[in-house]
C-alpha cells in the first residue's frame, strides 16, 4: 500500500472529523495504516528497519 499526498482546504467550522474518518475504515485498513506510519517513523528516526530486540527460545518442559 502506498500513501499519496492529498491536500484539502476547509473553513475552520467545516473541518471533517478525523475520528469519524477512521471509524469508517475496517480494522484491517486501520492496522495497515498504523503499520505504515510505524515503518516510516522508524525509517526517519533510526534510519533502519525495526526488528526484534531479543531472541526468545521456547522450551517444552515435561
């Protein structure tokens, strides 16, 4: 998914509500947008892909 730049101008008293916009989206679309924002932020902030900080091993105990 790529996000294109869109600019809309509104009068102050006619601004749309962000909450109603996101409520109109499915939870998959909201999570996908959140993941895209997270990736962009990490790329900008840390100049790298964010990965796991630790490696865990699951051991089955009898």
